[in-house]
């Protein structure tokens, strides 16, 4: 009996120790303390109707920003707007339809935005998913939504960001980027980052799409040299959101209890995004990767300048920007 108690006590202590380590490493929390003025400024948030995007929208609306929720689902967006208005009192939160799985939809969104909105100060590339399948344009859905849709959106809106002065582009990546791999030549041929019937296979594609986000931000910063627009990629933390809504039922049964116990809530997950939007003085860190409200080093694959440049060129071609002439040239050094 005594031995059983000792064993049980040891297990409990061990479990608490593991929990403590996890909450200070993988599930660490941070708090944005930035106070950059955003009242009267205009913000686009993709996927802003739920999760981290909604939490980000709520905070920026409370500071007086005009917030455009760029989403697929009108009903969810309108419900989010009602929640934000109720909590903040802001009446300057609006919905515009955007489906990142369709390059045609991205172009329509930007055309409508540029006609109806006079300024853009913050572009937050927040939306993302873990799933298998193909987009309207025949791309792997994670390549299309997590990278190419945001790539095209950013390229088409950069001139408006430059006009406002001091614009910022914040793209949500993930610590999962370190397990990603990008083969640009294969990407041109296959038009996906990986596929398969099993969840682990499209999770690998997710990791690669998050690596694309980091490489995109790295190259974007180089191409913005000489302007006052800056850009940052972000790991929001391991957050309990709808990101894994497309995984299998048995995986949800496994993930959900762990998520409820350990994962960050969307408000906590929004803090590093908000840091990159609101922190003064981070302009010299343009192109860097942030986690826990601080710039972090990335693995060698994520800072490969040659791959980042090649990915940009391939992405331009896949999005049809080379044909239209809407390219962002490298600076002449």
C-alpha cells in the first residue's frame, strides 16, 4: 500500500513537472505591450471571423482602427462583427468576401478594396488551414490558401500600403516551418507541397506551407528596401482554433482534450501578431520571424536567400503576375 502511494505520488509529481516545462516552452505565453497609434488607420485581416484573426480584429478595433474582415463565410463574419461591436463599441468593422483558394477571388477582392478604400496601413495574412485537396486553380489547397493566396493578395496591395506610409505586412507562420521542405522546381510541376490520404501526409504539406510563409517574408523585406513598408512572419503559439477542423474524427478525439488543457486561447495567440502591428522601433527587424513577442532565429532552410528568391519567382509565375506585369522587382544594390 505504501509503495503504491509513493508510485502514485511520483507519477503526479512527474506529470506536474512535465506540465510546467510545457507551459514555459511549447505553450509559453507573452503579452503585447506595443502602443503604436492605429486610430483612423485601415487594417485587412484574412480569416478575421474566428480564432486568432477575430481576437486580433477585436483588439485593433478597440484602438480605433478601421478593420476589414476578409473571409469566405458572410454569416460567420457578420456574427464576428456583431461580437466585436458589442465588446468595443466600434462601428468601423466591415466584411469583404475573400476566398484564398481562388486567385480570381483574390483579384476581385483587391479590385473592390482599391476602389472603395482610400488607405491601407496593416495587412495581416492570418488565414490558414490543415487539409488535403485542390483549389479552384488546381493547386494543393495548403499551397493555394496558406501561401499563394496571401502572396498574390500582398503583391496586389503593396502600392496602397506604400501610399499610407509606415505600412506593415504581418504573415502568420508557425514553428512547424522547421519541419517543412520546399523544392521550387517540383512545385512548378506538381503544383502542391505534398498530398495523400493520411493526415500526417497533409500535415507535412502544412509544415512546408509555413516554411513558404517565412521565406516569402524574408524575400519581401529585401524587395521593400528603400520603402517604409516593413514585414514580419509570426509563430502565434500552439493555439486552440479551427485550424485542424479538417482532420479525422479519431484525431480530434485525441487532440481536443490536450488542446483544452494546454493550448493557448485565441487572445493569447494574437499577442505576437499584435506586437508586430503595434510595437514601435521594430522596423530594422523587417523580414524577421517573431515568436512570444520577440524576434527569433530560424533554421537554415528558413533563411536560405536563394530558395526565398526562387520561391518568389515561382509564386509570381503560378499566380500569373509575370504575364500581367504586376511584379515587385528586387532592389538595385
